[in-house]
C-alpha cells in the first residue's frame, strides 16, 4: 500500500484550484445511463471512485470515455443491466445505477454494496420506494434483482422516506423521472449534490418541482435526452484546504468554488478566529493567533456536514479551550480519534460525542488512515507537526481528493508518496 511521508512544520498558504465534487459527480455519471443519446459532463474529478463508476458503466456496453475532466457517454446501446460485486464492493455509490437502469429499462441486477468503515448505510429506503412504484424486488445471493411492473415502466406514487437519505433520494428521482405518472417524495435530502443531480435531470428533459426542498414532485416523461452539464465544486475539498490555513496560521485561497455550498463550515471557521472573505468563485481563509474552541453538531443539510467532521476535529485539537463534537450521522465516524491522539491530541470519546481539549501543537508519528475524510485530517495534522510523519493506507484519500499531492505541495506542504 502507498504511504505519505510528511515533514512539518508547514505554514499552509497559497492558492489552490478546487475540483468538481466527488459526491455530485457519482450520481451524475449514473444519470448518463438515462438518455438514449450522448451526454457530456464537465468538471469531473480524477479519482478512484469516478474511475470505478466509469468502468462499471462501460461494462454495461455504454460507449463512455474520460478526456481530461470531461466524460462523454453514449448510452443508446446498453448490452446488460448488471452491476457486479467486484466493482460495487469498492464503492457504495455504485448502487446509484439501480435507479437509472430500473427507470429506463425496467429491470436491473445490482450487487449490494459492501460494508462501510464509518457505519451502516442501508439501502432499504431505496428498495421501499421502488416497491411503492410497482417494482418487484428480490434480494438474492447478495444482489438486488429489480423489475418494473408489466409494461416495463415504474408507476408514480406518493412516498415518504423514513429517514433523510442522500443516495436514496438520488436513486429514486432518477427512476421517477421516467416513471408513468407523478411521484411525490417527502423527507428528501436537500444536499447541494442532490440539487445538482436534479438540475442535470431537468437539463435532460425531466420535470421536477421542489428542487432543494424536502418535498419533490416528479412528473414522469416518456424519455430523456442527452445534455451538456458541469459538476459543482467540491465543498468538502474546499473546506479541507481552508482548514489547513486555520491549523497553521496560514492563508489559503480556494478558487473555482462557491461559498454558497459551505456556509455552516465557514461560520465555524469565523467563530474560531479566522478571517473569511469570499467572491463569486473563491473563498479565502486567513488565520492569525491561537484558535478558539467551538462546539460542532453534524446534521443533514443545511447543518454542519459530517464529511467535514474529521477535518474540523483536527482544527479543534489546536484550539485554546475545549471543543465538543457530536456526530449524528454515522455511528463509527470517530475512528480517526486514536490516530490523532497518537500525534499528541487530547480527545476523549463518550458515545457519539468527542471532547477535544486543545494542545499547543501536534507531534509527528506513524498513523493509519481509516476512511476518506479521516485521511485528510491526518495529513493536515502531520503538516503542522514538528518532524516526520508516515501516513499509511492512503488509498482512502485517493478515492476523494483529486491531484492531492501537487495541491498540497502548492500550499507549502512537504509531502512525498512512498509506493507500497
């Protein structure tokens, strides 16, 4: 396995161009299965996850290719409706092809995703919604086998999600766009990535009202057409690099991004003493002096995003005072705590709450990344430590941070990839 060798103590400063959002790009790629002609998607990040989904779609017979940050797909000839375990197990978002295949072709066979290190993310809400739309669902030998009612099209319905689910909302609005009749969905996720998918579906000819609200009404159409669309900026990548400025009394300018996507995080940054300035497509964070402790509670959008919890915890480790971080989304999302404590942090866990008592600085140490976002918290901590740290299992960071080494180097981080 590859590792990072990082030598601190860096002042993280400079300008970094933000890539397209991983969490938006994945459902948008799945949606390229819906029209029967060519779709062009720009600003697609180069990541293991996006590469995996492109490979999965190509395996269905779709003519799909990535040129730079643009993906071109022609799905008029689809040979099969099958998503094998070998690919789905590496990335949970692969389940999103289920809604697209079921909506357009009336059938699909998709492997259930494997386990997730940060907690359970069941797909029962997806399947309940499809059953409410008339689909027959059979879960057998680790695969979801779904079939639309006679006639090959799902039926519109009224459905309320039992819990807010981003993936469930995305899967169902794709399927509902081609269903017969009108679908009314309650308790929908409102994350920017869900909004991005709905906007792309509209560009394909879908009829969707209530985008960005908990209630969406989708009037099914006979067919969708291809379009040209661009993925929104990655709000989590943006917040991660800005967090580095806070941890190192630095000055980071992120471009090709939007403050509209990151309000809850920017408010916490300001509460910790950072100076935040924004423009139409940029955000700058400047930090002088010691950080102030804050309390954080992760919530569904528009609350504080769980995907920024680990990075903010690393910031809080250096704050003056005690911070309280409550994780409400995933039950196992504190696995980075022992690794941060190895680097000199003072963090105590009580159930879903982390109590973080600030220290003067991090200490270098060998640590292990436990998930995607935790890996960036360790990278930033190592960049601020006085000495050499080794971070193992960095395949996690390759799943979600485009061109991470060169971007960190441009911000003054002394980082080197050691090939496994």
